């Protein structure tokens, strides 16, 4: 508009100068009214032409798209308010169509917001991306994953686990005359156990914080028991082999993330798992006893001829998982409590086909905890180290602790490696070493979760 005012003032000044020059050139004594009228008509035409030129310049100015000063645009970009701060465009040539009134008004408002003031409003341009509030991914060491499945997505996870354990048992039946001499029977047994489990797990995200999971295992087990009886006139080793295979205990679980968490802030995930008794339980297999396995008429080894693939009891396990990201590492841990539901009127089958009544059997509860640390090696690979411990209470029969049953401690040192094959598939390998005598000597598991 300043340019318009300048042009308008300049044209008026030129017109006045021309009129003054023309009036000065006319002699006042000899100039007629007709000549003066002709000169005035000529000046009017020139004035009309100048007005037309001025109007044309005004229309060109209206076609300019950016009426805001460049300095104001730079300030508006810094605040991110208005159209001027969000999208800065070069002014088009005069031949381009005029900027709509709404766009000019938006640009002017953005420039006013850039200049500052007591009532300045910095409205964001567009919608900021939502922050992922899920826990960070680490190489999994335990059965329960740390990262939940997003809403509407599901994960299929085939896995294979191998476990090997061995134990020695020495039974002394007799009496001693002197401390160095034993009169009676020495029974030495060595047990080798191999367990192979193939599991297909499926997880589905109900929300971004809640997921459900179903696990279907298939188990193959084989035991080899080597025994040698001393002081019986023979040193021949007897080998008792048995195996079992079939569907294991199906599990159903639900997990929910309690809080948002964040960098240098903990994540908490609560879980509830229900274990069924779909597998063959220990009371369904035939035991190597002629009539009874306990009491006065006990006979036989007491070992099962077929190995069970399930525990034989329903169980419920609540748990709480904790994750704490501290770049570049992630610390994690969990506590759990497995409650086994007792069974009434339990019977065991022996070689004669008879059923030996056992009454009410209640396995001991299992208190477990674990902790570890995950470290990202690069954008695809990560490494985790952890420790898992489980304390198993004594088993009770008819309300009384089973003879020989003691609290068992299972401690395992775990190391896991994870490698992301692509956006939807990840390979996880975990190796565990038993630290107590009752824990399997070594466990090896391979998982391949696939996201859909």
C-alpha cells in the first residue's frame, strides 16, 4: 500500500506541473477562452490515462501473494503458529491468480503471532506423532515377553526347547559293625533325562496395553535309569528306560501394562496365567509295582513305565514384571506365585491292573523371581543376561507332607541373544545353566515370533 500511495502522489504532482507550465506559456493578453478550453481537454485526457495506469498498478499489487515482510515470516516460522509459520512459499509472479482472502487473513494472523504480544497463541501445525508408550524390546529370557502386542495385531511364536538333567542316588540299606564296614545293600542309581518340547504360542493385542496368549505344547521325554546293586554277588548294571510323548498342558494368559513409563522411568506389566491339565498326568501312567508302591506290600521299582507329559493339576499364576530402560541397557525382573489346585480321590494304576488309592494330593506352591539386563548391540541384535529362581514347597497327601518331600530350590543362569530378521520376524536363542542339583543341567530354547 505504501507503493500505491507513492505512485498516486507522484501522478498528481506531474499533473500539477504540466498545468502550471501550460498556463505559464499562454500570454494572458492574447489567450482566448477556446484555446484554454482545448488545452484543458488535453490535460484531462492525460490525467485519465495516468489514472488508468495507476489502476493497473494497483491491480498488479493485489495479485502479489505474500503481503507479509520476510522478517516477519522468519519470526513466524520460529513460533510454528499460523500458516506463515507452518508453510513458507515464495511470492508468485503477477500473472498467477490472486491469493484468496482467507489465505491472506491466515498469513496476516501468522505474522501478528510472530511479532509477539501479551495474547500470543502458538497453535501447532498438524498433529504430533503419538509416543510409543510400550516397554522397549529386549532379547527374551523367560516365557513371558516384555513387549505387549499392539492393538488389533497378533503374533505367532513357534518355539523349541531342549532340557537335559542328570542325578545320582545312593541308597544304603543295612547296618554297620564298625564305621568302615557296611553289612547290607548298597543301591546306586544314575538318572539321565532328556526333554524336548515344541510349543506354538499365539498372542493378540486387545488394546495397546492388554494382550491375551494361548500356548499349545507338545512334549517328548525319555529317561534312562542306570542302577547297580553291590554286595549281592553281581556288578551288572541294570538299565531301565522309559519315554512319553503327547500334548502337554495348555496355558492361557492375559497381560496388562499398568503405566506409561518412559526414558529413565519404570514400566510395570501385570499378568495372570492359567495352566490346564490336558497332558497325560503322572497318575494315568502304569507304575512298575506289582500290587502296591507304598506300604508293607510294596514291590517293584516304583518307576513309571510311561512318562507323563503334564503335571496333572490345574494351576493359577499371577505375576508382575518390571522394566527400567537406562540407555543403552534395559533392566528387567519379575515375581510370580504359582498356586496348584488340589485333587481328591486320586488313584494310581499298578502292573496288576489294580488302582492304588492315594486320596487327596496337593502339590506345593511355587514362588519365583527373576532379574536380568538387556543390551542392544545395534539396530538388529541384542544380548540379555539373567537369573531365574523358583522355590517349590513340599507336596502333601491327605493333609500330610509326603515322606521324603522337601522344599526344592531351582536356580538357573540364563543368556539370550536376539536378532531381527526383518520387520515382522525375530530369532531368539536362550541358553540356561542349572546352578542347583535339582535344576536341569542345561536348557536350550529357540523362538521365532512372527508379527501380523
